[in-house]
């Protein structure tokens, strides 16, 4: 009865005004006043609620509750649930490709579910308003301090941290892929870690996890919103932090330290509100010269965001052909999907190489480092699985085995006393997002109670 009544109460507004009951709408409902609300009540609204809410509720009420022994009751329920669930799963999987593509391409469909979206948004709204409001921020930056901070060569320090999107390790030429998808990085002097694994299989989990002091097993995404992270520590130590975002957002990571820059009015690299990752590099180029001694800049890429891989790179990067030019994978062969995917990797190779070129060009003024890590991997039809986001326990390696690359300018190596040979020897070690927080603290000579030496790849590779 509750479902019918709320369904009618909000369904009317969805149909007549096209209203979506997201969290902001819940807030609007709670913050409205009596006269404003009264204006929305009409005879047709009353009639609609009576017909689709009250009438079915009345019929359910009249049906009454059958008296039954609990044993028969539960037997019947279990049977009905089992049959219903089996039917639902059979239906879903017989149109798996369509379903997956549909939900990816039309995310707003989920917003239209009446009345379940309303329940979900209400829950989220309450959770965020009350739960977070009560618990204070969990601070990890208070005790952090910089060691050996004297500049050795008078240059400013800059670390560019690239968060990739849906790039998987096996599709990187650097990792031995049969196709040369990373021709420029192959020729560069990057450190390439071949056995690196993600914290999650989706952006919303992996991005906050990358910057968290907690490892995958302890990490909780809801907790992460009320905990400080690596960026808070850097901010406390006077690093100038900038977050450029060509993806969805920093997922709360940059909330306290900087305003995210996610609007690029760049006619060269953008079309219909969607931009190639070149906008990040463009924005970064305009960022120079830097005023601060220590700078930490995040570039959050669109990378290989699916299913429209073919929209992730300019025409010049269409090296592997033919490509899938549909967002509905049903219209493409697996080869076409992989071709488009690989072209997007080729484009990322170019972006990273260009960035290194830029920093090499500025070697005289800056000690610079580049760190590239993908947030998670991607399935491109292996065993009939596409995209990403499967629960970690059952996720295939395509979704969790990811590229991790680092590069340092000579000045940076000198300033931070990095032993490159030592690092090169460890590039086959099994590592994961868990190592990033601790390694960056180690790299930048930051002392903290939350630092774990065992997870720092630089621990034994600095002189
Ligand atoms: Zn992602």
C-alpha cells in the first residue's frame, strides 16, 4: 500500500512535469513552505492519487491477510521468491548486451524509476545530512611534517598525478601486449610496473581509495568522505594543489583542498560538452609559471571511458581499424570494440609522453615527477563480460590489473635522492593502489603516523 501511495504521489509529478526525484529534489520538498506546496495541488492531482494510489491500496486492504501457519507461509514465500528471481535473471541475461549498453548510455533511466528512486534519494539525503553532520572529520594531517626540505638546486618541485580511466594493463604495449599501443612511452625512460592492481572496479571506489591511507581491505567509501586523505596532508605542508577534471569529479578527494577545474571552453578539443583529454594538458600548460615551491597537480582523465571508446580520441589516433562506432555493443564485433579501446590507449600514451616532453622542456626551472595510474581496468567482451564494476570478489583480472607508470626529471631524482636502478629492479613486484599513499609520503620525505614503510616502494630505493 505504501508503494502504491508514494508511487502515485510522486508519479504524477514525474509524468506531468518530468521531475526527477534526486537528492536535490528531496531537499526541495523538505525546504518548501505551505503556500508553495499548495500551489501544486490540483483536482487532477487528487484524482490521480485516488485512482493510482488509494484505489489499489483499498483493494489490497480488502484482500486482507490470510491466516496461515508460519511453516506454510515461509515455504510459499521462498518458492515464489525463487521463481520470480529466476525469471528476472533469465530475462536480464537473455538481453545482457542490450541491458548493459542501455544502462550505461542512459544513466538517467535509473533516475526515472518510480517510486524506488524516491526511496533511494531520500535514504541518501538523510544519510549525508545526518550521518556526516554528526561525525566530525577524521584527521590524518595533524602530525605530518616535511623532512630534508632544503632545495638542492634552487628549483621548484612539481608532481603531476594522472588518474587514468578504465585503462587495463594487458592493453598497454609497455606490458607486452602484441599491439604497440604505447609507442611513445616505449621510447621514454619511464618506470613501468607490470604487476599492479586496483582497489576497486569502479571510479567512485577507486579514486578515493587511491588517495586514502587505508588499503583495499580496510577502505570504506562512505567513511572516506569524512576522512582526510593524501591531499589534505600535502595541503597542510604548504603544497599548492590543483585538480583538473575531465572525468566525473574527484569523488570528494579534493573537497577540502582545492576547487576542481572541470569546465574547459576549448573549441579545439571539445565537442557537444565532451572533451578529449588534451584539455588537461592545455590547462596545465596555461598553469605555468608556478609561484609555490611545492606543487601537486592532479589530472583526472576521461581515458578509456566506455562504451563510446571511439569518442575518446581524435581521428588521427584511429590506428587500429575497423572500430566500433556504436555505444550499443550488440552492433559491433569484439574486434571492433577492442580496436576502438586500443586507439584510446594510444591516445593516453600520447598524452603522457607530451606531458613528459613539456616537463623536460621546463627542466631548468622545475624538478618534476609524473605518476600515472588507472582507476580500474575494463572488460571488452572476454567471457561475454563488458565494461567494469563487477564486485571485486568475482571481477576478472581485466577489470583489476592496471597500468602504473612513473617518470622523474634529473633534477627531481637529485632533489629527492632517488635510486632509479633500485626502482627498476622492483617493477615486477606485485603492488596495488594500497602502495600509493605510503609511496608518495616516502618519495616526498613526509613524516606521518599513518605512513607504513612496508607499502612504500621508495623505502629502500632512496639514498
Ligand atoms: Zn573509472
